[in-house]
C-alpha cells in the first residue's frame, strides 16, 4: 500500500447543499501540499469533513490514510490513526490545563493498562514549548482560554508536535497572525517536516507559503481542485488574483 | 400532634435517653437542650407553600420515622476511620468523630495553646468553656427554611469542635474535623463553631463521611464569627454514601474589614439540603461562598444561600457549580439582600449547571433584593450541556468521548477547586471526584 | 445628586380628573351569587355563562391570597367594598358621533393625538365596564377580521369564543383569574382569519371613572394559521381616595405560523390594584410577543406568559416598569417550553424612584424529553434614590436534551460621573437624570413599534418632567 493521504472522488454536503464535489487529492508521506482558494470555496469544509465533524455529511467517495479508509472511524479514532487537524478557530476548554489535555491525548494512544512516563512527558513537552517559544507558564493555563490569536495557533502546533501525526491538516493557521507569530508557527511546522509526515496547508494567502514552502500547490474553487502546480503557482495566483481562477474554472466547465 | 395520638413517641424516649446520658453536663446546657427539643416538636415540617422549599423533595423530611436518635453505635473499627481521616498534608490539630463519639484527637501545639488558642470538642467545651458557648453557640439566625432541623440539631448535638483564635494570632496550617456516620439508621449532629478575634487568621477543613453503605441522617451546623480584620478560610467536603439524608446549616458573620471564605465540595447523600447565610456586617468586609456538586442516579442536592449586606463598603462573591449525571436533581436558590444604607456594596452571584444527561434536572432561583442605590450587584445563571464543538475538538485530538467528557467536567470544577488553599486537600478532592465520576 | 433625585416625582395631572358618574346599571357593593345573577340578567347572557361565572365564584372564594410569596399589600383589598359591575349604556356605540361628549373629552384629556388616530386601524375604547365606543375600520372587516367587545363576541360568535375561552387561562389558575371569570365584562375579542396580516395595530383605550370600582376585562385574541396582528392596550385613571381594583384576564392563541404582538401601556392612578393574568398559547412556528410597560398603579402584579406548544414556536416578553413613591411594580414573565426547538427571550428593565419598589419574577420551564430549546433572560434595574428598592426572583427548571438557558440580572444607579458630564454641558441635574433614564430604556424602546414608542416616550417624559420641578 502506498504511504499517502488519499482523497478519492469525495462528495460532502452541509444539510442539502453539496460543498465538496468529486474531490481528488493524494499527499505522499514526506510532502507538504498547499490548498489555496477564495473564501467559501470549501477548504475548511474539506478539513473538518476529513476529521469527521458531524455537521458534514460524506455522501460518496473515500479518504484513506496509508491505504486504510477513515470513513468508518469515529473522530477520535481518526485522530489516533494519525490524522491531525490544526483548527482555524481552536476551542477554549475552561479549567483543563494544556499539560493535562495533551497528556490525556497521549494516554489515549497507549495500549490499555500502560501508563505515560510523566517525567519523560514533561521533558518532551518543555523541549517542544521552547522550540515554539511558548512560555512554560502556559502548561498550567487552561486550553486556549484567554489566549491571543497567535498563542492559540502556537498551542495547536504544540499539540501537533506532541501527538506525532502521520498526516496533518493546517486549516488557515496563518489567519489572525502578525508576521512574528507567523514565523514562529512556520518554524515549528518546518521543524516537524520530514519523511514521516505528510501535510496539507490550507490558506487564503500566499504569504504563509514563503515560510512553509510547499512541494505542491493546489487551487480550489467551488468544491474542486481546478489547478495544481509547484510553489510558483502560489505566486502566480497572488499576482493574478482569484478572478483568474474563476476564468479557469469556467473554461473547464 | 403525633405525641397526642400516641402514634410515634419514640423521639421523646430517645431525647430522654440523650438527656440522661449527659449526667455531668451543667444545668444551663440541659435546659438549653430541653427548650430546643420543645421548639423542634412545635415547629411544623416544611410545607408545599414554603418558598424556601420550592422545587424540593419533602417526602423524606419526617426524620422521626426513619432514624434512631438514641446514640447507639455499631462502630467496630476506630483505627480504620482514623487512618482514613487524612485530607491535608499538615495540620494544626485534628478531631475525628464517629456516630457523635470521639475517635481521636490531635491537640493544638503547646505554643498555640499558650497564646490562648482553644481547639477542643464541643463536649469538652461544655465543661471548660461554658461562657464562650453561652455567647456564641447557635447564636446566628437560621432563616433559610431548616429552622426545625436546627432545633433538632441543638436538642441532640453532643460533639463537634470549638475553635477560638485570640486577637492577632495567625495560624497557617489548617485545623481539621472529620465526622463519620457509621450506624444503620443512626443520626449524627456535627457542630462546628469558629470564633476568630480581631486580626487573627485561621483555616479549617471539615469532612463529612460514611463508614459503609447504610442509610443515616446527618444534621450539621457550622457557624463562623470573624472579628475586625480577621480571616477565616473554611473548606467543607461532604462525601457521605448515597443512602444518607443530610442537612447542613451554615452561617457566618463577617465583622469590619474581615474576610471569610467558604468552600463546599458536595458529592454524597441521597438527599442533601444545605443552607448558607453570609452576613456581611462590618464595613470593608468581604465574603466568598463557593460550592461544587457532582450528582448521579437519584441524588437531590438542594442548596439555599443568602448574602446579606448590612453595612456600606462591603463585598461578597458567590459561585455555585453543579454537574449532573443520570437522573439527578439540583436546586440552587440564592438571594443577595442589600439593606437600606449599605451603599457601595458589590455583590455577585453565579450559578452554573452542566447537564450530563437528559434525565437530569437543574433548578435555579437566583434572587436579588436591593434597597440601596449605590451598589454593584448582579447575578447570572446558566444551564447547558457540554458544547458539541468542545467535544469535537477533543475527539480530534484522539481523546475518546468518555474521557473528553470527564476532562471537561473536571475543568468545569477547577474554577472552585483551584481556590482551595491546601494543595493536598485539593488533590484529595479531585481524587474523590474522579472516583465518583467513574462510578 | 441625591437632592436632585429626591425632586423626581411623577406628575399625574393627566390622570387627575373625573367626571360626573351616571350609571344606568350598578350591581352595588360586594360579591355574591346575586351579583352574578344581576350581571347575567343585565347582559342577557346564556345559562352556560351564568354557570361558568358561579363556578368561578366558588373557586375565587376557596383560594387563599398568594401572600406567602407576594406582597402583604394584597391584604388591603376589601372585596366587600368594591362594586363589580357598572355600565353607562348597554349598547356599544357604533360611530364616533354617537359617543357622548364627556367621553370624547376624556379621550382629549388622555392626549390621543389626532394624527395618531389616523394610524388606528380600529378603535375599541372602553368607558367603565361596557364598550362605550366601537369603530372597526372597513378595511379590517373586509378581510374577515372580527374586532369587537368581548360581550358582543360572546353573543355573536359563540362557536369561536367557546372553543378558546378559559382554555389558555383556566378559571382556577389563580385567585384573580377566578375573580375575573366570575364577574368579567368588557375587554376585546379579536379573530384574524388564516393568512390575513392586519397591517395597522388594533387599539383600545381603557378608563376607570368610578370610585371603588373594579374593572374586569376579558380579552381573547385568536390569530389563525399564518395570520399577523398587533393589539395595543393603554390605560390611565383618575386618582381617588380609596383603592380600586383592576383584574383583567387576557388570552392569546397563535395558531401555526401566526404572529401576535400585544402591547400595553399601564398608567393607572396610584391607588389602583392592578392584578392581571396574561398568557398565550403558541403553536408550531408561531411568534407571540408581549410588550408591557407599567408606569402607574399602587400595586401591579402581572407576569405575561407564553406556553410554547408547537415546534419552533417563539415567545418574547419585553417590559419596562417605573415605580415611584408608594408604588410597587411586581412584574415578570413565564416561559413554559412544551415542544422541541422552542425559543424564548425576556428582557426586563425597571426603574425605582424615591421609595418605589420594582420586582421581577420569572419562570422558565423546560421539561424532560424536549430537545434544542433556548431561553435568554436579562433583567436590569436602575435605582434612582438611596432608599429605592428592587428585587429579582427568577425560577428556572431545565431538563431534556441540548437545552440552553441563560439568565442575567444587574442592578445599577445613574452614574454620578455621567450626571456631572451632562451638567458641565449645561443641563440641570434633573434634566440630566431624565436623559440618563431614557438612555437606560432606550435600547428596549427602540425595538418597539413606532406608535408605541411615541406613546411611551411621552409618558416617560411626562414622568420625568415632574422631576425637574
């Protein structure tokens, strides 16, 4: 079986409305792909549907992690199978500290009866927090509660680093970040890049792709990929604007 | 009524036995008890039209029919209870009672005794500190509905603790009182009386616990007196078994510039009624009242509170949080009362209910009675379930649904638990919550 | 600031007048079966109504005063000193010309402006117990809308009337609904046929003009499927030496998809006990909105309710209360959720002036087996003087699945800084106070219909003008 995140002829509805239409994409492990596209084109829907959000109905098609279909798995099972979603709007969880939250997620990945080695866990946590320039005081703060936009996004990348996914989807991780925060988050993602991780970076702006340089760029419009290319496609898109994509999409139709 | 018809006079015999057992007690104490018993007999049981009992189950309040008050105890293993009465890392003194009887006592260090600190059982206080008791014992009004049960308490109380802190004495390590119910259908009457004189500072931890799974009655009273500039920090952990019927009547008086903090952790009882009256009486005084309750199958936790501000420049803050599993029920009825002339009062009241089952029922009656205009007063009450998006976020991190729910509930309680000063006690409490949550 | 605040007093001049009383029918003082027979005979009512009234009298007599939760002031009502039925003329007037001049003068003094009359789709104004004036705009009648006095409705449309009468608020709901059921007379009956949207509000003005006289209107409004109607009720009353009793019952029925808006301006004189029961049943997808403004009376007890009986029904209560010296505004809302995905919203603002007391009582009920219901309640109280008083007593019960309830209440005073700022701009303390009070209620009045907003603003200005003194 191929080591990849494979999306085949995927159709997704919200209510009665088709949002994702016969969508196809393959991300080999070790590569970083980017999806760009105008607002409302289905980028976030794709991310949430893959993670298994109950509001999104997968009508047909398939999504496979290293050859295994995700669709019959519950949300948490998908996560433990190696799929990570960095949320566009991370939830606040009052009273639950970041350390306890990540511990619970790590514990859920251990075989029954096995306990997490706490000192080793904290050593690893602190290393990764240092890498992401997150103050150690944050470990005892409640997840995302009262965090700034940048802090929330760094907290997402910290979780990604601690949970060692095989495939990661970053949903508009750049939104709401100033340039310094963007660099920190990008450095964090780049540090996690390697042969063991496939990543899908969803963004509206080319800016992020200066820092997380993708192997491939896909342009999404009206629920489908309408054009794919290398990183230069992002620059071309930035200079020509999304109207250009509309024309391509209309020509294809 | 019943006495006249002769249907049930056993409580009279029980009371007579109780009085007979107090052969060394002073006359005033016997008389006090006799009066209390008469009042108890005279007062009616709560009626349907009593606003203080709105939404409450009243079917099991006729306690004479179900419990014995004769003081017989079936307690066998005292050392076991003594072992289990360890909720804090350090302590300035501790008492363990079971079925109203003394199990063990750790007296206050000599150094504190030399400063005039009194830490003793109520039965000892009757012999040695009668004047203090005459001034302070049951001297705070009971006005939230359990007047009859307060008289029952006075009639049968034999033990509990008296803690007196003289002027200017500040004590770090907490005093601890443990009250166990052990005998099937027995009744316990834990009493806690704290008097903190001017600029003193003290912490007290009280735990109410069951030895075994038999039904019992607990009817407890806690009264705190904080003098000028005094600080009292009080934490109460109620972890009776779920057959127990419990009444807990709390009241505090906060004098000028004093600070009183009351935290309650409520886990046990089939039916638990607690009443807490925070009397903010001196200007500059501040009172905190916090509570958390985790309920499951068949439990009813009924809490009534009153924050009375009778002096200007006073503040109070109340936070009561309930998480309800299965077919359980909670009632929160709270009132902020600002008297005429109590200007520059800040008083807040928050009740949050988290429904974890569609069979659970949360009742909320947050009230305000404001008779001064220059005040900041507000209350908020919400009842909701865990948000789907919150669960989804945790699932998306690979945390199974049940574990996610559990984490969210623990997080929900942290707002209260994080305020418990003693970290060992807070941790012990979290363990009890975990044990209960997992059934 | 306190000095200026203490000058605030409500000017009731507009209500402080009365006319010669001449009543053709007078049931006399006190209430017995004979009183009921008199009323039935005078009105020529059917036997079923006579029986209904007599049963209600027994319920009234058997019920205790609700003083275990309500104010003890209720004990000052002496039922034997009240006249339960007075009527000037048995027949309702058909046109404006037939209305007696003194009644017209009353309307004039009430200050219903000419230009506002143009807005009125129909006028059903009540003078004492019987409708003294009734004028339904042709356009409304053409659409099949029935708008008449309830006595007339009872006679002419018994099939419609009987189906809903006493069904939303049963006789035994409370002591005063029982009293009303025994002696009711006057009030409005409205039926809006399916799909008809009444474009202008239907209005009625009420007056009391007899000493020791209780008024017991009975209003029933039925909005059939998909119809829409707005009803406006406003009151002022002259001042008397002894207390008078007003105890209305208002029942609303919103059929599937219907919308009813019921608007009240209550400005009885400060010796009136105003004890009113108002409730609506809202069927599937319907909306019922109570807009309730209480400025007058000695004691008002009124908690408009909505029973949300059909899926996705919505209930709203928006209320403003102003309590001055000697007044107690005890108002609130009841939201009884009885179907899935029903929503309710309560916004209450009260202002206590002098020794005035305003009280909010609320009930929100979400029983088992219901899904996706939501309630939001906000109560804000403004205290003007150091001895003003406000109370809030909500009761919330929640069970079921994915239901959400939120209640918030706050108490505040007019900020001294704000007053200072306005004074620095040249306003007097009292004017500044008046502006602040208007600001406090403004976000609520903005949501009211224009006609009502005008009426309400005029009343509040009148109240506050007196304070500049």
